[in-house]
């Protein structure tokens, strides 16, 4: 069943409305009696997979001090 709520009330109860929408309810928010948005759950949300962005290791030489000639070029 679709619940219809005006924008003013929706702002005051947004957290509760989001929980209800995530549980599968269809919520329509209106302004001046006209529907403007619909809160519905995201269907294709994928669970986070840790380590997804693992890449090549950072070489230890990255943290070595620069040679004097390179330091002078930056000064």
C-alpha cells in the first residue's frame, strides 16, 4: 500500500520513512497536494566486498629521501 505524506511532515519523519521504504513500503511525498517524489528501496544494492580495490603494493623506495639535485629542483 502506498503512503502519501506532505513534504513538511516527511522532513520531520525522514529517518522513519527511509526505514519503512527500505522494508519495502512505497511512500509518495507531496508538495501542495501534488506528488513530487517516491521513496522506494534500492533493488540492486550490492554488499560491500572488502579488498576490492587492492592493487600493486607501494614500493618502499617511494618513501626514500630525494637526491640533493632533485631537492634543489623543487626549491
